[in-house]
C-alpha cells in the first residue's frame, strides 16, 4: 500500500486555462541576442590573427631549441616537391 501524502502544503503549478489573460509578450529589447555577419567576421578575424601569432611564436621558440629537439631541415631528396 502506498503511503498517503499530505496535499495541504504542496505547491502546484498555476493552471494554464484558469480564465486569466496570457502573460504579455517579451519586449524586443529583452529578446535573446543573435550574432550577425559583422560579429562573425570580427570573431573569425580575431581567431585567425591569434592562430597566426601562435604559429610564429612556436616556430621562433622551436628554432631556439638544441639540435635533437629543434626544427630540422628536411633534405630535398626525401621530399621531391621541395626540389623546385
């Protein structure tokens, strides 16, 4: 047998069809923000600039490392596309 619950202190959601008018619509100023094409261009531009700066910083850092760990020059006979 299931225990009986006291329904005197239970909060219930308001009835949807209680005859009261619906809540007012949300004003345009409170509408959710949506990015436009200018925002996308600005953010993508910043991402590209950051990636380019990180690439050059890592290249400079790796070129200063000692020979076993630093960047190496790939021989041209190993890579035929570098013979040009």
